[in-house]
């Protein structure tokens, strides 16, 4: 009885699928002929600057032409004209097109920075940040906000945003560099070499002067703290790139006076806590660049070496070599303690997920607390 039932089911299945043939899946599908002829449009360079309304077939084409033109004007450093073009786009842009709106806000903010009007840049950076709903979008808006506030010399306002950026990307050298520069602004510490690296936060005229002044990083006329006369041959690369267990080998090559005072020097702490905050940030930026140096090449390697050089120049002016090495040891220990492999994610209570379905419009203020109340404890517990 069971065998008969199985045979009946098998025959039924064969009958049900009998109309299918494997060849049906191998044959090329027949497509209907296109009623209208189509020819690709060949355009000359910068065609969008000469495009007229009759050449465009839709509103989307018009927006694309305006956007191309605005971006091209920004690229050509015609910032005032770029602002006008971006504002023209915003005047006709549908409210639902958030992507283009964000790009226009960023373009206007960065154009105002280059025009030397940082206050207006901050206003548009705030608008951009209010539309950030994901960590990727927050990264972009935080970057613009930091540059705008640095340009406006609003270091206190930039601090929280910069801490947010470091929390999102703790292994990004540029994030630590800018945080260190902001601490320098708050505490009144001179860091002229690093300042030359902040091209995105400089007006166009200042940027041009820096480019023509060469790559030298000098502290002439700007003395922060007196430097003891230690052996210059062992500073700075050897100490900053040497493991703690190997430092005695370096010290053995120094004078007896330095050997006798090594323990005393290694525990020295500058009276200005701000200088240590600045150097801790700069050292983290330097260390990240140093670790990734072997994976970079071409212009990226040249840029990395340039940044390392300028960071070292400012750190040398702020701390003597053994104070800097002591700070290095403390920072390395601090970083290893909280996580030696990867950064820990912030808790739900510390970060508002703007991409969540629970996200509410009233939460679009800039006081998004990723970990600002714990930031100093987490990253600067080594500084007492």
C-alpha cells in the first residue's frame, strides 16, 4: 500500500512538471524592438557651463548641470561664484533630495571658509550636521564643523565635535591631529608647524602664502617652555619609535650625567596640562602615521612623511625628549588598557543612532553625546 502511494505521488509530480524543458532556460530571451532610435550624446569638456535650457530634457538634467557647474567653480577656486551656484540649486531642489542638499551645504560651508567668512561657514555646517542620520554622514558633517570652527577660532565649540570624530574613528591620524590643534587653541599653545597642515580650515589667501613659504617648520620667535640641553642625536625618532624595554640601550649611549638623572627626567611633567593634552594627541597622530607608513606609497607616502615631520617639530618645541618619551609610555599604556586590538563601540545611551526608526526630529541638535563626559577619562587618564 505504501509503495503504491509513493508511485502515485511520483507520477503526479512528473505530470505536473512535464511541461518544463531545460532548453527553455538556455534559449536567449527575445526582446521587443525599441520604437525610438537612441544616440549617445558626446560632450566637450566643461559642457555644463555652456548648456542652455533647450538642451536639457528634464528637471533632473537641470539640477545635474547646476551641480556640475558649482563643483567645477569650487575646483577652480572661484568660491564666491560657487556659493551663488550652490544657493541657486537649493532654491529649486525638492525637499526630498537630501543627498544633493547635503552636498550643497558642504560646498557652501567650505567655500565660505576659503572666502574668509568662517561665521557663515559654521551656520551651513550646522545645517549639514542636522541632516546626518548615519555614522558615515556624521563623519562628513563633523569634519566640516571642525574645519569651520577652527577657521572661526571657536575652539571650545570645536572640541566636542572633534571628540565625537575621534570616538567614531580612533585610528584616524587626522582626527587626532585636529583634536590636538583644538586643545592648543584652548590652552594658548603655539603649534605653527601643525597649523600649516590644516589647509581645509584656512582661507584661500592664507593657504597660498603657506604653499609659497616652503616646507620648513620653524619656531623662531615662539618659545613655549625652556628645553634642557640633552643629546640631540637620540631625539626624536629613536625615542618615539622605541619600545619601553629597549630604552636603556639608548640611555647607555648617553653621558653619565644623563644616566644618573634618567629616572628623574622620565617622570618630569610640564606644569601646563594643556601642553600634555596637545602632545598626547600629536603623538597618537604621529604613531598612526608611523605604523601605516609601510602600506603607503606615492603621494600618500610623501604626505605621511610631511605630517610626521611637522608633528615632531611642534612636539620638540613643547617638551624635552625625556618628558616626551615619558608621555609616550603613558599614552601607549593607556591605549593598551582600554583596547589593544580595536576600539570599543559606544553604548546605546551614549550615541543617538540617527538612522534608527526611533530617531526623532527634535534630536537633531549638535549636543549628541557619543562619550564626551567620559572622553578625557578614557583617552587622557595618563595625564594627572
